[in-house]
């Protein structure tokens, strides 16, 4: 059976997983997918990891000289455990208060993950970095951060990552987007890798991810046109 190797930003994990069975049924191919922070995925690619399809930010795909297809724009939002009260996060002051009231702050890698880097900057701008640092709960990617938020046993945990990772994680709920002053919207792009073992199969999976017949699925998960 043919295996398609995929390196993907965590923001697209839910979309890839949702289409995995369909792709297998249509092609007979299985996916060997690895997800993580965009920086970590590029490091794997640069290190020679097997890769037929890669999903990164549009800029990174362009920098790699690949012909990619946009999946859509993903915004960054705030999440709480399902069933917990949803604080106001619509203004910088409201977000500051919500963060200071939390007893655990869940977010992706503040050095290599797009949302994690940005959110660390937001906390710095709000002047709460040092106060919150003992409560930081950081993980390699947003999907893992959200799974850990869903499993948190504390009373007032909160999290921040890209909306796709929030919406595709059972047990967490989207509170709202970051305030307009701190908005982060990232365009993700899928492309066949230069070293793809079967370029036609790789292109077929990219077409499935970005196609018109899966647009509703992308929108449901948080990708915007």
C-alpha cells in the first residue's frame, strides 16, 4: 500500500484528520502525518525527513520555492474548558483581567509556533508576562495545548492558539478572537514537496485539502477565505 508522508503545521491537523479516510478510500494510500509548530516542521524538512506534502504558512512555502495552494486564513483565539464560564476577552483590558484570573495558561511553543510566539508578545505588551509565567503551560503545538487544556484539573484554566486547533479539539470551547489590537491571521498553504515520491498523488491530496467540495469543512474548522 502506498504511503504519503506529510509534514504539517498544527493548524491543519483537524482538516487533515477529517479527510484521511476519504483520501484512503479514493486512492488506496495511507497517510504518515507529522504535526507541529511550523518552525519544527521546517527543521524536519531541512533535516531530510520523508515528505511528499508540506503544509506551512504561505510565506514559508514561498521561501521554500514551492508551488502551493492556500487552505485559508486562520485567526488566533482564546479558549476555555467546555462548560466553564467564558470571560470577556474583547478588549486589551478585558483580556488582561481574564488572564490574570486564570490558574493555568495553555498555549503552544513561544519560540517556534506561530501562535505561541505571537501570544507571548501579547502577554508582554499587556505587562502580565512575569505575573503569569508560573502558570504557563506550553506545548509543542496548539493541538496538544488544547488537549491538555481540556484535561486540566484546575478551576480557571485558559488557553490561546489558532482557531482551527480550538474548534477541532473536544472538551474546549472558543471564547473569542484576540482583541483587534492583537489580531493574528495566518494564511496556511499546502504544497507537494520537491522530493515527493509520487508527485501526482501528492498533488491529488493537496487538491483534496484545498478543493471547492471541502470548503465547508475548512470553514467549519476555522479556515477563512
